[in-house]
């Protein structure tokens, strides 16, 4: 389909081709893709504009930690504002629009604001618009701000249903640590609930080629079966969003695009957080350019969706933990130049990012 | 103080933005000041500013245990209005609204006071009668007010639920056109910058731990940075007023509760005013950045924990989606709690604390952001002259002894 897809890789179903649009342009992806992975597979680099300067932005992470790829999405005559492209699973006929860009993210007229960027330094609005009166400027500023547009339509059935539940131990995060903790607690006789916000358990395990002699899929399936046999319950597509008084944990269970999520009030006696880690953005000039991604994001796009985010990459990290991740990408066909941020001059690096991105497709970073 | 202006922005832009300096100085505290203000929220900073500006007392320290505006000033939903019922309150709050109207220019700092209108909904004929009563009171008190039909309400806020199957159909409303919102951080920072320029020392990360008293008079404070003395002291510490009072050896008729607020992801403009629906216990506006800002009632149990509980969140947010069904597809971005200082009559306490040399300004509870300019102005008057300004006299602590309460709880019905 495209040079960004890697055969055999990913949790996608290549037999089911899905058609969708982004900013009016038609693309295809596969069942199991997110909007973001499908766009990356199609080589789409600019997916958004920054809030204030309207600088071009690309997909940067693979899951909830994505700051850029935010779309208004319409499906079955239902439009939802500000959907995160990295957590919105692709469906046939989806129509995605970039937000706060006109007419499109690729060609945004409001990018003229960037030319005068020295005038819009941090907090500039506290220093002006006072004379003759703030009310003269406010309407224009309000229209420039804000991300997605909210349609005035009221969807009658967009109503959350609610569940009240109890357990002894709630495990948040279904990666290796969460699965192990949940199994151990269930084996010890606890009533255990394991929640994960992805569609399936596994967390970062899909990046591994094998787990205890099995493929990650087989290992996860085996653990899940044993866990459920011991009485454990699994909730996927479910995010724990808060711990309230008396250890009541709020859970929100995604019901699919266009349906209101379900709210769970889970009362528990023990909470185990096994929510893994995310890469932190490295600070260097121009680190927001399209093509600059987190290393974790690049690995996830490969492992879950079979998407290689670039053919030639600079991998930048300030620790040795990037090595294995980079090796996985290399094995999938990425040619990699390693840079250790502890030796690199970030100032020089920043100014050469633009050049680097001309020579390489992407720059991946890992920072602890 | 180098003035802020569009011209300055252009000049700085042309020269690489190298000329900006910190908005306020960060001095080390001296051992003695003419006046000490405890609490670096809006009220404390405004007090310091007006001490310097109105009373030429600029040897002042503002002592803040955390960062400026880290209390309720940085946690509130920024509704500004003066639609109160009793003449004393109307006079006080409208004085504040008037100061707000000129504040950006007074401080040379854009506090973005946006007079987009404060709209209170009614849902029935009896509701409408109560609204008319409020409208009449406001008019008698000289405050702008308009009584609206459902059609007029719809014109202001078309997103409201006007469907025939609405659980609480909208009957009409009362509007205060001069009401609106302001930018909360800007109010704190603007006062801080202007006060600092007049010579006020702003001391952050410095906690008042006890009071120094000599011959029955309060002459200073022990802080985490050592003792600091002054001729006169004023405290504006909102939810922690009772804690401070205990240190000073007196009691306040105040109960502290958590009040929560919520902000959604940024969206293009959909709300035009500040809308309050007493039937749902929810009010909302939209910030200039695009987030829906909403709030509701107090958490049910007294607390000093700056975090919220779930039942109140559910009440407020289900109220929001009843009011604006089309907005239930919008996701929440952040929510938080602040500790508010509630008095038995829901009116503030301004005046002598009972301990010589120490004045208090507190009890603003759920609605003191709108009163920051007035609170600071009146507290400065007290500290400088030792006696009440006409406007603050009715709000003296002694009203809880004499029984002259100003019971606004019944008239407002909801915090904001
Ligand atoms: C969620 C919420 C929504 C609100 N909405 C509105 C609204 O829409 N409109 C409105 O008008 N009002 C509203 N309010 C009320 C309003 O925020 C407050 O009344 C107002 O900000 C009080 O200002 P302040 O300066 O007195 O207190 P604060 O801003 O709380 O400042 C007090 C300061 O004192 C400091 N302090 C405390 N103890 C010490 C110590 N021992 N030593 C040194 N420093 C100390 C604290 O750190 C704090 O910074 C709301 C409040 C909350 C919590």
C-alpha cells in the first residue's frame, strides 16, 4: 500500500481496507488503525497547526500523549470536536478535519501570524489591547483562539450509562507489570479488575519479538485466560481518571466513536498503578517540526500498526535505553544515525533540525 | 516601571525582545515595614497597591506562603457582577465593578475585564417572580438590570436548551449587562507589578507561622524566613483565615469548604455571556482561549483539602449538559478545588480583627474575585487610617454580635 507499511507487523487486519478523508483528501487504512497511524502510513506529515503561531505540526506520539493531531471527526452524521487522532480508531467513511487551521493544516492562511512571531511573545496580551478598550479586540481574539468547532446538534442518545462496581484490587494498566500484578493478586484469591485504555491488553509488549518463549500475542492471551479463570475481570478501552474519597476510582469506558462513554464508579481496597512510561519531549529549538517524534511513539506505530514512521532517522536520546528501541526500528528497515544528547550541543542541533529533516525523514527522541 | 503598550511590543520585537524585565522585584525581606499584608492573592496584592497609591504608604511587604495567586485568586471562575440584593452589598460590589472597569488602565496591565453580561435563568412563573424581585432590588440599588423573556434569552445564548422536552424549560431571565469575566492571573500579576513599581516588597514562599505581640498589640509576624515587624498588619488569606486567626488568638465565624471548578478543552466561541441556572446549580462561561469554564455549589463537608469530590462534579456537569445539551460532546480538560471561607450570612468580613494592629479582610467565600479591587481599596483605607470607609462599615466583624447580618445567601442562591 505504501512504503511506510511493514509487512507482517502490527495488530491491523490487512484484509479490511477502510476509506476515510482528512482535510478533504481521500485516503485508505486498515481495520485496527487509528486515524494517526493511517495518516502516517499514507505519508501525511502536517496534520495540525500550533495554537498561537500556526506553525506546522505532525504526529508526535502514538497514544493519549499526542499533543498535535487533534481533529473534528464526522461519522454517520455525527460530529465530535477535538478527537485525538492517535486514540480514535479508524472506521469506514470517517471524515476528519484539522482544527484551528484554514483552509487546511497543510495550507493554513493563519500561518501569517508566525511571520510576526516576535510580537506575540509569552503574555503579550497582558501588555496591549487596553486602549481604547479590551472589548474592541476581544471578539477577534476569541475567534482566533479555540480548537475544534462544536456543532449545535444535540444527539439524543449521546448519554452515558453508569455502573457501580466493587473489587478488592484494581490494577490500572495492562502491560507486562499490570498483567503480572493482576495475575498474582487473583491467584492469591483477590477479586481483581484490570483496566487498560487500549483495545487489548499488552501495553508495550507488542514491541518485543518474544515474551518468555512466546509471541507477545500468545503470551498475553495465555495470561489473560489464566487471570479470568482465577476470577479476574478485564476492562479494555477504559481509562481511570481519578481517585476519590474512600478509594472510589472513576473509570471511563470508551464505547466507540459517536457513542457516549460509560462511567464506572469502582470502589476498591487496593489500587495498583502500572501505567508505564511516556517519552518526555526533548528541548531543542524546532523540536515541534513535523517529523520529530518520540521514540516510544515510533516503536508503537511499528508494533501496533505496522507503520514505519520514516526510512532514515536520527535517534536522539540522553541514555542507553534508546538502543534496543532503535534496534527494533533498524530491523524493520529504518537506517539510523544515533546521537547521544549528552554529547550533542542542543543549540547547534536545534538549528540543524531543519536540515536534518531534509536529510532524514524523522528525528526520534527519548528522554528520561 | 516601563510601560506596556502596543508600541513597546513592536519596539521589543524589532530588538529581539531583550528589553523586558521581571514584572515585579524579588527582594529579601527587611526586618521592619510600615505595613505587612499577609496573603498574596488578589485581595492582599490590591491592598498593598492601594496603600501605596491612595495613602502614600509604600514601605509595605506582601507575605505569601506559596506563589502569587496560588490560592483562590488563581482557582476561581472569574465571574464579576454586582447583582446583589441588599443596599450594603450592592454598594460594595458595584464599587468593585466600577474599579474593574478602569483597572487595566490603572495598572497598565490588561486584566481583560469582559463585560459580556451576567445572565441568570428562570424556569417557571414563581422563578420569574423571584427574578423580578431581584431585578427591582437591583434597580433600586442603582445597578443595571434587565428582565428577559425566553425569546430574549435565546437571542443571547442560542445553545441553551429550548426544546419542548427540556427537563426545566427556560421561562426567562435577569441580565446584568455590566457583569462578565476577568482574567484572574492578570488581576494578581497586574496588582503585583504596579505595587512593586510603587515600592512594595513582594515576598513569595514565605509562610506566616505566628504573630509577635507586645503589650496586647500585634507588631509583626514570625515567618519561615524569620521575624518581620510592622506598624500595622492586614490579613487576606481567604480559606485559611480561621487558621491564621487561631495563631493570633481570636476566632472567626467562618467555615471553610472546598469549591470546585472545571475547564473544558478549547473550542470555538459558543457561549456569549456568563449563564447561571439555579435549577441545576450550574453556571458557565467561555474563556477567551476557548475553554468552557463552569462551576456550581460547595462540596458538602468542611475541608482544607484542595481537591474535589465526585458527587459535586457529577451534579455540576450533568447540570451543564442539561443546560447546553449540544455541549455534552465536549471533553473536560482540568478541574480543581479551592478552599473558600464561608460566613453565616455569606457576606465578607472587613475590619479590625479584635487584636490591636491587625485588620482582616475575609469571608468572601465563593464570590470574592469580583470584589478584589474593592476589598483591597477598603482594607488599605482601614490599615492606613485605622477606621472604616463608609462602604466597609456594615461588614465589620461586630455584626455577628449586634445581629446586623447582611444575608446574601438567600438572594444569590449559588456561588460565583
Ligand atoms: C472554584 C472557585 C470558583 C470561584 N468563582 C468565583 C467567581 O466566579 N467570582 C468571584 O467573584 N469569586 C469566585 N470565587 C471566590 C474567589 O476566588 C475568592 O473569594 C477570592 O479569590 C479571594 O481572594 P483572596 O486574595 O482573599 O484569597 P486567595 O487568592 O486565596 O489568597 C490568599 C493567599 O493567602 C496565602 N496564605 C494563606 N495562609 C498564609 C500564611 N500563613 N502565610 C502567608 N500566606 C498565606 C495563600 O497561599 C493565598 O495565596 C471562587 C472560588 C473558587 C475556589
